C-alpha cells in the first residue's frame, strides 16, 4: 500500500503528464523540498526519505557533519564512507533552503565513486527530486541551489587552480572531499576561503596511507572532528552476514588477518605494529584464495602486522611505516624516547669527549629558516634557527656556531644562494665543506643506486635511525613531521626520495608540510662525511 506522500507525489506526476504547466511544476517542487525538520536529524532523513540504514560509525560521521565545521573521516576500505557521504550530500541539499553542495576527488575517476552512489539514490527516490534538473554530476532546484562536482585542475599555477574552489558563498554550503589525501593543498586553501561565514561544513574522507597532507594535519592539530571507520566495527564483519551488500565482509577480513598478520610469539611484546583480535573473530576460518583449503581458526590475543596495507585497509589507521615511506614512526618514537632518557640523566649536555658535526641548511631572506644541526655521534642537540638575513651574514653566524661548539667539520648546503657560505667560513678558520645535493651520489644501497646525492644523504639519515641503537633526536615537532613525510620510489634501478619542491606536478615535501624541510635537510647534511669519497662533495 502506498503512503499518502507517495500517492500524492504520483498523482502530481500524473497531472504534470496531462497538464505540463509551470504552476503545476511549482507545486510539485514545493511539495518535495520542505524538509526543514530534518536539519538537526540527518539519520531520520536518510532512513525515512532514502530508505537507507547506515552503520553506527557512518551515523557518527553524519552527526559530525551536522555539528562540526570540519569533519575528517579516516576509514578502512569498504566501510561505506562514500555511500554515507552521498547520503549526507542529499540530506544537506534537501533539508536546508538556499543550499549548495560541492563534491570533489582526485583524480577524476575517484569522483565517479561518490557520484555513482549519489546517482543511485537520486534514481531510486526520484520523487524527492521532482522539478529538479538532473544532469551528469549535477542536481539543481535552481541556478543558485544545487549539488555539483568540482574537478581538480591539472594545469596552471597553484593560484589559478585554487580559484576553481574559491569565491563560493551561500547561506548553506557543504563541501565533500572524497579520497581527501590525494587532493592537492591548493583545493583545500580555496575551500577554506569559502568558509569565512554562513552555515558551512567540510567533510573529508580518506584511507590513512601516510601521515602527511591536509587531512592528517587537521587530525594532528585538532582542527577537525575525527571519525574513525574500522572494518572490525562493520556489521558485516561483526555478524558474519552480508547485511550491507558490497561492503567489507568477514571472509575477506579473516583472509587478510591470516595473510598479512601473525600471532605474537610467547614473550613477544605488544608494539605499535600490533593489534588485538576482536572476540567475535576468535575461532573464525576463511578459505585460502584460489583453493578449497581453509586457514586454521584464528586464535585470541594480539597479532603482529607484517603487511603495512593492513593498517589502512582493515584497521583504518596510519601505518607505523606505510609502503615505501622513507622513515618509520617507530624509529622516530624510539629515537625520541632515547633522547628524553638521556636528558633526564645528563641534562642537555652532549656526550663528553665527542666533537660535533654541524649541518647547515641555507635559506633566502624569506619565511624559510637557516638551520644549524649539531650531531654528537648518536646525539642530536636542539636546532638553532634564524631567518630574514642574507647568506653573507648567515656565513658569519654559522662560523660562530662552528667555533663556539668546537665542531670537527661543518657540511653546508652549497646549492644556489648557499654557494658562498662554506668558503667564507673557511676564511674564518673553520673546517667547512660545501655540499651540492644535486650532485652525483658516491655510493648505492641494497635497493639500487641513488638518483642524486640528496637521495643518498636522506637514506643515510634513515639508516641511522633504523640501525643505530643509540640514535637520539630532540623534541622538535618540525623535524618529526618532516621525517615522517617523504616516501621513496625505485625506477630504472635508482632510488629517488620525494622531492622538496614541486616538479612536473608531482607531490613534494613543501606542498605536504606547508614549509620547507629545513631541519631534516640540516640533519641529513651531517652524514655527508660518512662516505670515503668525501672529496667529491667539496664543491665550494
């Protein structure tokens, strides 16, 4: 039996077929857009008007969009985040008069995932959109009120591309950014400029592959409400029944536990690389892929993660060392803990009898910093920074640091404006070496040759953190964030670390950090003398 509302809608459509007059269209449109009562209850809207039941985690996401200016949804794969975001877009568009919803994703193919879900909802519940104009990735009730997709530009300057997302102002606006970790910062900067007034919300959805980028910074800096979607919380996985078709299921999850993890051995301690198996999965089995064999029943207790994809695909959390991330969070945490333990016992007095090696990163007279790193064997002291001075004055300041600390040698960035710093330090009696990081490398590693000297020195810093049981770094948030940001790739047998500055549209450290990795650069320069071909580095 049809509800009164559905009967009325069908009758109105019948009238429109017989008498397609503007006044009847107006009646139909007004009869299907009066949903003000749902402004404070997105769950009721999507259940009653869209006929959708979402998971408790997605409910939290919807309520967060209602209550918070910015919501970051950090999710495992297959948990229904895009489906929930599509429902949120329709709820916002229908419940608020004078409303606009903008969606974006990068690359363009990712936009189709969100709009695939949204289009199904529009087609299934066409009575809600009677009188609306519906085209590809666009739904509107007027030229001023709509849901529409924004494409991330791939050409032009950042300022020009930012303009694609800026200048949008309306009484009620919702921005939905899917696969948010792949969306460039210029898009977020444009959106932020639109959020200065009115009732505006931003929903960012992503899988936490690495600790960098705008979504991560919102979480780190606590500038957004964070919703966490884990496969272990999904009803399909909890019950073992496919209550929500197409979402993550128990069989796949149990397969991944077996293939990508192992139970802790007797006496093995828990760490950031472990998790506790939920009780409802204890004793469950799954078939091995491509065979009729089954894995042994899962045991209770804690498991060690061997495959880093498990963290973001199943647990919905950042991996301690995502695939091809240069430096692991665990290495950083260990080096930090050792520094704190050392200082608690000795104060910030460097190891006695050890002469420091200095690394100097040179900056222009802008917002970037000149940074002095002093490494005493395995101990790195707090950094010294300054900016707003020319390279000639910086040379004097580095020379004073060299002499005051009794450094054995200073390795100074000799690229561009830093070319004259090391020679001036030498004239003042310092043992200073100019290092051009774009020069050819002097050694390789087990993965292949390095593309340039910069990659070699970054790798030396990585290996020091990884292999030196005494490595200690100070409590410097800039260094920690910089160290966790770069990834590396291997192409044609050469190891290449993420570039500092943007080249050919590729992601770079400066874009992700919003500043230059000055501290990390000064640290890696202290490793320039590790190699026998030291003379090849003296390019001053």
